[in-house]
C-alpha cells in the first residue's frame, strides 16, 4: 500500500513505513474497510440496485477518499441514472488523485468527444428544471410535455421518469404512471421513491374496483284485473212482469255485490301494490343514500391523496444548475486534465489553468462536489501560477516596463496572498513611478503581514526613504 504520510510504497507484510516510520496498521484497516464497501457497492450495481450502490460507495469514499475504483464506479452509476454533472465531478477528482492509467480518462473522453451528446445532456437538465417549475406552478400539461422530451433525450434520467409518473398519478392516468415507473424501476430496482409511487398506485386501483358493485333494480309486475260479467244471448219472450222484477232485483244485487265485494277487493289489492312499491322505493332510496355516502367518502379520500401528491410535488427536490458556471468549471477541469496528460507535470502551464479557474464564481456553485473540485484545482495551481507570474513581473520591473509589471505582480498577489515578494515589488514599482501613496500602502502590507522576513526589512528601509 501507499504510505498516507510520505507517499512511499510499503510492503504488504509491514505495519510501519520504512521511510518515515509512520505506524500504518490503522490506515491499512481503514483501506480494507473502504475496499469492502466498494465490493459491496459493485455487487449492488451488478443487480441494478443503484440507489443502494450509491450509498455504499459514498461510505467507501468516506474511509478512503483516494479509492479510485470506488470513485470511478460512483461516477458510472451517476451517469447511468442521468446525473451527468455528478458523474463528471467524480471522474475529474479521480483523475486528480491518479493522473496515469486511470479508467476515468476513457469515461470523460467518451462524453467530451461527442459535443452533440454533451449538449443533449445539458438540454435535458434545462428542460427538467423548466418542467419542475411548471409543475410547481400548476401547469401539469406543460410539465408533462417537457418531461416527455427529457425522457426521449435521456431515457435513463430517473428523476424525470419519477416526476412524469407523479404528474400522471395526479391526473388519474394510472396506466401511464405505471409505464414510466416501470421504466424507472428497470434502471434502479430499489429506488424508494419509485417503489412508494407504485405502492400508491396499487391502493388507488383497489379503491376504484370497489366502486363498481351496484345491484340492478327488480322489475315490478302489474296485476291483471279479472273479467266481470259475461254477456248472454238475447231471447225475446212474451212480456212477463216477474221477469222485469227479477231483472231489476238482479241488477240491484249485482250493483250491491260490486260495491261490497269486488270494489273492496280491488281497492285492497291496489293499496297493497302501492305499499309494496313504496317499500321498494324506500329501500332503493336508502341504498342510493348509502352508495352516495360511500362515493363521497371515497371522493374525500382521493382528494386527500391528490393534496398529498401536490404537497409531494411542492417538496420535490429542485435540481438547479447554473450552466454557465458549471461550463467554466468543466473548462478549467478539462484544461487541468489536459495539462496533466501532456507529459511532464513540471512543465504544466499553471497560469493558464489558474486564469481559467478564476472565471468560475465560487459563490454560485451549489453542488458540494463542484466546490471540492474547484478547491482541489485551486490548491494544485494557484501557488505555482503566482510564482510564475512573480518571475514575469520582476522581469518587467527590471526592464522598466512598470505598467506591465504592476498588472502581472498584482495577478501574482491575487493568486497567492502569502507571496511577500510580489507585494514588495508592487510597492517598489509604485515607488519607481513616484506614486508614493500606493508605494507606502504595499510597503505597510509587507511590514505588517510578513514582519520576520527579509522583505519586511527592505520595505522599512524604502518607507524611510519616502518619509
């Protein structure tokens, strides 16, 4: 293994560095634990448990920040789920730790060699952010159109697939929501957000199936009235008084029979029929009331789920990227990588890399990985760039080119505030230009900030000349 103190190679059977004498037993255990987490992350990645692999690989890097294999694999997983910025950040950091024989070269080259693909990835991030803003503002239809474009440009953008499914869930289109969640699940089989949405869809479908249980009405049969009196044939007889009397009596008896026998029976039948119909109608009304109450309760439950989904949309993680800032950072990182790969690192153009990095606005970088990348490149280049600029500025000063000397020395001071020589010769240049106020200003900085140096003594002598 490599000694973490002096960087020399230590034999596998040694527990102490032969060069610096550092006890490396604890370091060895930490490295072994980091490799164990890397192997676990690799196993999870092989079965497409990408969320679990990301967590385990981050744990591996916490124990050993220079675990190149873990960092490269983490970058590949980020790239697989559509998070290109995080992937490139991991590969650039990996390249910084191991400049030669690093697989990160191949990964970055595959992205950088295809400008069209890189531009497409940038477009997906922009469209995703626009869709997210549209969803938060209530424009679900516009957000769905934009997210469809995102998923067509980058089918593996898991967060875009999840947000698109969430919008379909809110609109009640469960079939399309299941379709996009299935696509996300094939990419990352254990993503908790995807699994939670699928569980919600299962409950919604079960509720919808229960709403269809409605019984048919029973048909009511009408009773038929019986025929009354049949007609008899007419036969003319001789006039007979008793016949007429009997006829009148029969008619009277018939009328009385109708009123006292048939009419009450018919009336009773109709009353019973009306009563039965009333009972049936009341039962139907009660049943409809119960169904209406059930539907209202189901509607309240669905409305609550819609509100919960809306709240989840409002709380959905916003991925905001300032493309200009990240592009400048990528340019600086790419330039730094090219300088490392150019051959001899001692011949690196540190000023060129520092100038490119100076274009990045650090306060606008939101991702911690991007800030770490910025600081690593800065630590590796700014001090050496300051030394090169100081040499150039001193040459301008010696040649009497004071304007060029001021510009160059000031940049040297900006890149390294501890460069006492650069500050001193800024004061000397103003002194030569008879600008005594600025000369005293920089002489005072040397005296106050670097009191125990030779430059401080020289500055005191020059200050005495001016006063």
